[in-house]
C-alpha cells in the first residue's frame, strides 16, 4: 500500500520540523515554500535570522510549556549526534528586575535546575540585579534549517524521502494540494503568510519587527567561554546568543509588535545593542580590549545588521486540525495549522511537530472510518 501523501506549506523551522516528523511517521511529504533554507538573506523569512536558543516564554500557557519541554528533550538527544558548531548546550544567565519569579522561570525541572542570585554590583545588573542561571542550548540557525531540509529529503532513514519545492505564489491551500493531487492532508506552516490564505481565515496574526547584530567572536568557540545572556529591564531586552560554537554570535535586540517596516537598520539601535552586549558578555571582545573602556564596543567584529519579522499571533500559536477540511474533486483533505509562535519557533519546534503528527493521525483515522 503506498504511503499517505502530505503537503507542508512553509519551510521555516516549524514547517521543516513538521515535515521531518511526518516522514518518520511514514507519510510521503512534499514541502512547498516561497523561501527555502538557502534563502537565508530574505528579510521576509524569519527562521534564518533567529538567535536560536531555548529560554521558554510559556509562563502559564500549558500548551507552550508542553511544546518547550518536549523540544528541550529532543535537542538533548540531537546534541549527541550533531557537531558542537551546529548545536550545543551552554550556560545561560538572565538578568531580571524581579526576584523569585517562578512564573517566568518555571522550567527548572525541564532544564536541570535554575539558580537565582542577587548580584547588584555586577556590571550587567543595573536595573536588573536578579540573576537566573540555567543550562540552555543554542543552534546555528541557518545551518540547522539546511540540516532539517536534508533530513526531510535524504534517501534512507525512517520513512519515504520527502520533496522540497519552491513555489513563488500560493493563493490558497487548495492551490498547494493541486500540486500534489493525491495528498490526504495539508499543513499550513506559513507564519504571517496565513493572513493571505483564505482557508485559514486568520485575523489574529501580527508581525514583531526585530533588529539584531551578528558578530564574529572567535573566543566563543571555546566551551569555557561561550554562554548565553539576556537582560530584561525598563529599557527593554538585550541578549547575547551564540550560534552554537561556530564563533558567531547574535546580539539583540528590539521587539516591536504590530510593526513590519522599515526593513532598514537603525544605526543608533545598532550602537545600543553593541554596548549592551559588551556589558552582558565582555568575552565577546578581543582579549587585548578592556570591557570598561567606553569605546570597547567599537572593537566588536560586526558581520551584519539584520532586520527580521517574527510571526506572532494574539492568543498564542495555532496548532490544530481545522474543522473545515478542503473539498477537492469529490474528496476531503485535512487541514492542520501550525503557525504564530512568535519568537519561540526553535524552542517549541519539536513539540509542535509532534502535535502536528497527532492531528495528522486523527485525521487519517477519521478518513478511514468515513470509508467503512
């Protein structure tokens, strides 16, 4: 019996991870997308720009907690297989204004424990003297997307090899299914593109514009040096997220809800990001540069300044089987939505993909019963 055909629309981290999980479940998967992993410079493609790490934002959202916990466990397994310049675990320190914040930092059990310290004299602790320390992971986001794509399409492995195809314009999910006529289900992982997909009837999605800086910091290849750091204060958020142990580090950032433009960087914001990063992680600097030098930030080796648009959604991500299947030439095609996770795509990706598979299996069970 031939495998069940599935279409995934979107090749960001949620689309590709969902495609890989569907393949492992035995589905014959075709990924259709405007931007593919090799299009890392596209500003409308959110996934390659990410500072891909794990620091759950779930708070009291039980679905997001479940996705994040599951993903952490899966990355623990992957870390044993992938090189350390692609995926690695390292210390993470968050500087915060609130003590005993168990709502934000709920995930101690998931990550092996969280240590809280009061350190008002630390250089990075101005306005945020409470330090939360735990073990996190980081990814080289563009390379990880390419790795996912390879896992979807490579011969061998678990399940039939999938396909990834570029489609410049998809007006609807029906258009996608027309390109794979035997498809039994379609996964909508289009992010903000869901606003333009009529079958999604999406009114809650919105953009979050972010500016980041990519720097080359060779000292961060060293396991004794590399670490993540973030600071949350009245001035906003700053963060240092290595791209694993590649020697490249994402510095941030800005978080402008309901804003997409402009897509050109702000030089003043860039300067603020660099100065904040030196406070958070002095080891970013060349060894001969003193962190207390007012111009130390000018010594950072800037590779690029990036503007990306995160795909968020009021009320949280939409991960569900649509109540309305597609009616296609006398047959019904199930629709599963998987989008709107905002800045948490990587840290929730495996949990969301596993849930997509659960919905896919439910749809197939419904379809079989309908034919009895």
